[in-house]
């Protein structure tokens, strides 16, 4: 029967408790009245349980005595007290009592408290025994370098032994796949989940953050309720065994892969994968030497180091790699050696391997393999990599020869293809110009196809014969002047002006060094004149601003072909009008207009203006009509048999001129006025031109016409509906002309 020590300083109460316990069948070897006596009796009698009154006489009370009983003897204590205040309870809790009885209490309460305490103590001892066995097992495994952990079904680490802690740090409470493997989600081969789901032992091989291979054996580990929601795992480092096992297989596979392609980038990738499989690394670089054996540069680097070594360059004999390539011998360094690594800037790389690449007896490169962990590599790794280095050397030599042949073939194909493409562009330009009638569209076609030839800048400049200027008309690219920018044809220091004045091509390879001025921001440029009937009509220019593309003599030849096409297009599509009077009546003029003047006839419909024109052309003055009305209708209405009429229209019909083609119209009128001592021009459709081109463009055109009229002793009659323009616009035209 269980022995119970009663500790009570009131004798009557102590005897009562003793008698009640004896009646329940318990043995009471002794009774103590103080804390000091209680500790002495516990040591002498070795009871199974102590009933301890909290308030005792002497230097130590029941709570203090219970602490010593628990810590020195491991015997359970049940407190007896008449006090239930919070302060007393809090003090009592610190001793971890097995029960707490408040006086007075019934026999059944006393019996229940004692039995529960004894049972709880028995269970604790049993559990502790199992814990001690488990700890002994874990300590034994730890001495062999085996890791132990317990992982819950939620992937959180509940426990890990010292071996794992030393290896990866304390990861308790963290997710196993993040802490051990650096993953963002559970691995597909997780043996822990399989063990819990199947209630069987499962195993898997995994590679952890330290790049080492481990075999993980997971067994289901039920909780105290018997439900299996966790697993205990044995983690064994099998890196060396695995490395030995796969080394030969990897060498064979690596050899097949490396020799399966002539693509150097793929070869380097296969080499990296093979080295990672064979010995592992944190960083890996392939160095190749120059043909003259003076300079060593990286040809390939793993992702983590690529940006930091891409500009690296050093000499044979310099640093680890340089020394390896100079001597042709492999080098092995661990964390204990003070070898200089400053050209890498990675002092944390404690282990390094440098394996030479030998071709025909000479070292052409080296594999530099780096690991943060010290003593990561051994001489067996060096020996294992030697056969691989021979395979790599052979593959590099073969790839170089293959690539040289391939590059030559590709360059030849590229040139043929580019020549074919450029020829196609020229042929397409010719076809487009053959169907075009509008000068504006033709010039745009020329400029766009110049751009397709690959120039960063291309533009068309027109010669304004009246103003004696060279004007920027259209272009594409960067560094071009604003549309309408003009230069006097006297400014021959400009390349463009010199080109049209001398009517010859100018090729400026470096505009910053050559003598002359530029109209564009090009570093190199070409100016080609467009010559029509021995007169420079315009100039084409191309250039490169960034210098990425070098302009060649072949480019110049193609531009001259484009200029010739453009000249032929202009000559074919220009409208030639001959100055011929309708009649030479001897009667007096009904409407006389002085030559070299511009006149505005304000009218809703062009009637008065045509009366004036008919009067002049029937009295021997050649006339020319540009109108929105259909030419045949005008000729029939006013009986104009010899006077040429152009139709302002986008129809594309014969004798029609588009409002976009004002430069062409200007050219036609200029040609007409130059052929006669005096003439008259009727322009009907200013309102139409304004709606199509904008007032500012039309105003510039009219001003140029006025200049032509003045220079060539002609007359310009403008039929105008005053209300079709704003007051400001009409006022501007009024200042330029005489109102009829």
C-alpha cells in the first residue's frame, strides 16, 4: 500500500488526517510538524506522496518545503490549507503540486486527490523513462552524425536534435521545406506527408540548402490522443556515398551531352550542370585564354556571379586561375589557406577548385569551382573532374572550329539576304512610283523606303527656285530640322546646299571632322541631288545619329538609284502647260490688269474673275486656270480652247492636282510664267485649299505665287468668297493683294 507522509503543525488535525488515511488503507510511517522535519522524514521514510500544510512553523513554510521535496526527491506533493487567497495560490503553483485541498475536506475528496496525484506521478515517471530512452537513442544517432526531427502535418518543425541544429540552425516552429530546402512550397517527394497519410515508414532523397544530399526516413508519430498528425524523421547525410555512386554515371552522361552539340552556350550549360552534379558548387566560372596566351577572361558564369565577373580580365600566372592556366595543373584550396581572391571579391568562398582545360598540350582555359563551406572538396573530386576536363577540352576545340565555319557561312548568307532585301526595297519603290501621280506621295514613298534601308535619319529637301532656297519638306527619324526650315542657296558651306549647287553626291563619313555645316544631327551622312532636266529639283539625305550603323559605299549607290527613280518620277508626272493666247483681238480691253500684281475678286461664285480672264486671254495674253470646277465644264462654258485648266481634286484624274501637291503646282506655274513675257493666272478654289491644307500652308503658297508673278511679269487673279474666311485671314490676304 502507498506510504504517505503527513506534514501538519497542529497535532489534533495531524492525528485526524493520519487516522482517516489509515482507514482508507494507506500506510503512515510518520508525521512531521515543520518544513525542516518534513525534509528529514522524506529522506528517512521515502514516502510515495506528501500531504503538506502550507502554513507551518519554523524557518520554511510548506510551499518552500514542497520545492525541496520536488527538486531533491521527485516525490509528489498535495497541499493542505485553510487559505485560498490569490497570493498563496500563485506561490503554490511555482512548486508544481499534484493537488490542492482546502480545509475542511471530506474523506472522498482526500482519497480522490491522493489517488489522482499518485497516478499522475506514475504517468510522469513512465513518460520520463520513455523520454530518457528516446534521448539515449537520439544521442547515439547524433554521435554518428544523424539528424532527428519531428515535423507536424502542417510542415512545421516541432523538434530537432543537436546535430540538425548545428547543421542548419534552430528551425523549431518554422516550415521544413523553407528552412531545410529553401522552397516556397512543399516538395513533391515529401516522405513526412506520405508517412502520415499511409501510416507507414516512407523515405526520400533530398538536396538541402547546404547543397548536400540527405536520405530522410519518416515514420508516423501519434500524439497523446492517438491521432497521427506528425512524423519523426531520421536525416542521414549520404552526400559522399551519392557522389561516388553518380560520379561515373554523370561522367558518361556529361560526355554524351557535351558532345551532342556544337553550340558553345549549350556546351557551357551542360558543363555547368555536369560539375554541379559531380561535386556541387555555389559559384562556377569557365575561363578561356586569348590566342596569344596573354589575357584570361570569363566565357561563362553561373547566375549568382555573372554580373560581377563579366568585365573581369587578368593575365596568365595571375591569381588562382591564372596560375592554373600557366602551369596546366589543377589547384585545390580550402578555408585554411590565405590565397588571394581579391579579383573575385568573394572572400566567403572557403573552398575552391581550379581544373585546367588542355588542348594539344596547351592550357586554353580553366574551370573555377567555388563553395562557401570549408573543406568542401577533396583530391578525389580533382581526380573525378580530370576525365570531364578532357571531354570539355575536346568539345571546346570542336565547337570553335564548327563555329568559325558556321559564322563564315552565316555572314555570307546574311550579306546575300540583306542584298536581296535591299534590292527588293528598290524594286518596290520603283513600282510604287510608277503608279503614283502626286509628287507629295512620291516623295513620301522615297523617304519611307530610305528608312527601310536601315538609316536612322532620312529626309527630302526641295529647291525653291523663286526664293533661291533649300527647304526641308519631309523626313523620318531623329535629328531632323523642323518642316519648312530653309537655307539660302548661297550658303554653300552647308553640305545640302553644296550638293544641289554642284549637282553631285556628297558622302560625309564624319560630319564632326569634315569641313562644312550640317542641316541634321547625323554623325555620318550622304546627300544626293535629284536632277530633272539638268536642274537640281531636290536633295535626298540619310544619316546615322548614334553611329551604330556604318554607312557604306554600297549605301551611297542605292541612294543614287533612289534619286534617279525620283527624278524620273518627277519628270514623268510634271504637267507641262504652254502659254498660248486664245485670240489677239484689236479691240480695247474691257478689264485691264497691270502685270506683276496679285488681284482678289470677291464673289460667291467665280464669274467676274472668269470675265476678266477671258477678256485678257482673247486680247493676246496667255492664261492658265486652276479651279475646283471640272476642266471640260470650264472650257465649254467660257469657250477656252487653248488655255490650260488644272482641276483641284484628289481624284487622281488626268489634269487633276491634289491639294497635297502644292510644290508640284508651284513648279507647274513657275514653268508656265517663265515661258511667256506676260501672262495671267486664275486661281479659283482657295477656300478648298484652306479646308484641306490649313490657312498657314495656303498663305505660304500664295505668297510664293505672288513672288513668281512679280518676277515673271505675270498677273494672279484670285476668286474668293470673303465669308469663307475669318476676318483676320481675309485681312492678311487683302494686304498681299489688290481688291477688284
